[in-house]
């Protein structure tokens, strides 16, 4: 049974943020680490927040009683196997973190304490250092406390110093890939992940690296490689974690029905509260992207009933409530989630909600909070350039946003997210012709994103392609009529300002006589960028598995907090309300 704390585990003061440990770059694959006596002393492995100590004390009392019963058995177990001889919260967390599955906060706490004790008594225990580093990464992600990333880096360095990766310490390399993904350093994550995979490509044990590789490929926009990695992970490791990754792949390809059925199966086959909450949250996201905020709200509520420490579902509730027009409740939810999971993206969303309600003072204060959060994350090695570019494009200096996204693009990040952010930044900076190709690449990537369609339609309207602009703006509002408190109203105003298509049929939809010949060029695949002059590249062809065409959705999830059955198809488009005026160039984005 999951050991849950008696009080909310994240209602706590934030731990102090340590300075970056050691300095210098991580050792490259194959490089010899410094000798152990040349390393700094062990890092300050501070315990997780004190609010979780209640559950640890309860676990300790049980461990004392259990220790009397198992002492004789431990005497016959080799020292290195003793941790596996007594299953518990730490073992469950270790299994989850190496399987690409979530662990509960209490399980992560037990694992961190267990591995801290191990490395204090055995400073050269490479597996213990690797497990501690991976646990720190998971804790940082679950708590949005980026101060744990430097601690994770130091623990993984010490693991490699004790036993290099080329001598069998692949767990530390996997941990470095996970850490790089968490910091949005996808080129580094790819390097570490491929190092593990390529050293033993046929070894079934390499499945542990595939979740990190999938994240790296998606972050780089290499969707063909992401699809192949997802297939390989599903072949090597059955169960909820692989099903969840497959559902996300189907979602990225725009196969909504297949994503829904697979996500439902992942929820049904989840074996722990943390895993089931993650699966229910995924179902909520799928519903919200279909424009069904009521269904999404029900799924997020089910996730929170299953695991009250799944604070990302609080943010999901806030987004769903915003779409439902329940702004007062949404603001409360955003404030609540920012106390427990202070991610910059949530602060930006709350600021835009305030702005949409003409609460200018609150919006300005929240934008400042967002900037403080991103600065703190970047001090701990997290790349927040996409979030910053979105802020600068709509609320700051669009030229700064262009510079940020140009740097990301030339650095290898060619994802739909970066393409969309760069295209929108160029548009907001007064260069819509340059932004058009990037926005088209994002919208054509496969995922059905209302925000991507809105950005593309707005850029097309600015460029004079009124027919294409009508099509994409209408698509955005059909996909999710309330996709953003600022962007959705702007899309409606812009669409209304474009007016009805002229009479006479498709040949008369464009303003310029030569537009019919020029338009195909804007829709053609554009060449890949060079380091000297980045530009949009040809979209990758997916190697993902074919969608399912038969079979019915699995039975509803059997749990104390069942998910509300999700609909497989998007609702019919609602009528677009008229607006009074066309917005100024570059209306706020999603």
C-alpha cells in the first residue's frame, strides 16, 4: 500500500538553492573521471522537506518491527542484495524511476533517505550514487524545485567517478540523460541516451534509457526517431508506462481516437496511485485539447482523488475552469498550484488570465513573478527560453524573443513548439513573411493544436492570404473554442474582421491575382536551416506504429476514483460570435 503523508507533502517552505557544484562540464562518454581522492567531498545531501517526515517516522516504526523478523534472513543475503530483499517504498520508487514511470512523493522521499544513508556509509557505492541522482531529478520534477538539479548532477558525477560508465555503470549515464531532459538540454540527453543504447543495442536491459531518449528526440523535433524509440520501448517493456508513451505518440501524430483508447488502457493497467494519477491526467489533457473542458475537469479531479500529491492536475483544473468561464475558481486554483508546484508556465498563464479580466495590477505583478521564476530555474541549469520567448513576444520585446528562438533553433531544437514560438516571435517583430514557414511547420507537425492554428492564421492574415487565414482561424476555434483567455478572443475578432469569403468560388478567395500561383510555395516543405542562417526544415516523416483500427475501448478504470469515460471524437464546432473590430497586428498568442 502506498505510504502517504498525513498532511499535504508540498505545503512547505522551499529548500535553499545550492550553488552549482564542482563546476566544469560533465564527463563525455568514454572520458576517464578524476580519481576519487581528487573529487570534492560528498554534496550536502539535504533531506526532502520536513512536511514529509511524518510518513518517514511511520515507515521507520514499521521498519523496526519488520527488522526483528527479517534479521535472520538478511544474514544469509549478500550485502549487495539486501536492499532488494526487503521490498518497501524505496524499492517501489527505485523501480518506478528506472522504468520511466512516476513515483509518489512519499516513495521518492523514502528512496532519497535510503540512498543518502547508503552513500554516507559507503562513499564509493556507484549504484547508490546513481539511484540518488535519479531520485533527485524526479523530486525536482514533481516539486518544481530546480535546486535539486545541481545535487543530482553532483551525485551522478560521483557515481561515474567510482565506476565509469564504460565499466558497466550505465545507470549513471541514464541519470544524466534524465537530468538533461529535465533541464531542456535535449542535445545532451540524446548524447547520453544513445551512448547507453549503442553500447548494447540488443540487451533487453537497455529499456531503462528509452523514456529519456523519447523525450530527447521529441525536444529536438526528430519525430521519426521518437516514433522508433517508442516502438522499441513498447517491445522491450510492456505495461502502463509503455502504453502511456504510445498514447502520447498517437496524440503527436493527430490520431486522437487511437490516443484516447491507448490512454484509457494505460489508466486501466496502472499498478500504483502515482502511475494511475498520471494516466488520468493524460486523459484530462486529451479532453482539454479536444475542446471538452468539462470532461477534462472530471479527469483531473479523478487524478487528484487517486494521488493528492499529483499537483500538475491542479494546474489542469485551473485551465479547464478558465475554459469553462469560471474565472474566479480558476484564479484560486492557479494560486494554489503555484504554492505547491511553482512552474514558470503556470505563473505566465495566471498573469494572462488576470490580463484578460482587466486586472492590470495583478497581471503586472504575476508577470514579474514569472520572470523571477525563470531566472531562478536558469541559475540551476534549466533552459527556459521557450517560455521566455512566449512572454517577450506578447508582453515584452519581440526582438528578444526572436533572438532566443533563433539560438534554440540553431542549437538543434527543431520541435513544433520551438517552430511555433519562432514563427510567432517573427510575426510580432513585424516580419510575418519570415515567420510564416515556421508557423506552418508547427501547424503541420501532426498534433492538433488550437494555438498553432491560431498563430498560423494570424500570420497569414497579416501576409494578405485571407482564405488560408480564415481556414486556420476557424480550425483553431473548432479544435478548442477557449484555448487561451487572450488568444481565443483575439482569434474570434480577427476572423470576424476578415469577413465572409467573396462570391464566385475558390478562385476568388485571394486578394491578389498572383496569389494563386504564389500560395503553393508557402505550403511547400522548406529547406533545413544552417548554423549561419537558421530557417524551417522539412518535417520529419513519422516511423510510429500504425494506428489501431479495430477493437473497442477498454472498460472504465477500476479504482476508488474512477475516471469519467472520455469521448472519442471532438464536439461539433460552435458558432463563432461576432466581434466589433479587428485586433491590431500581432494579437496576443496562446
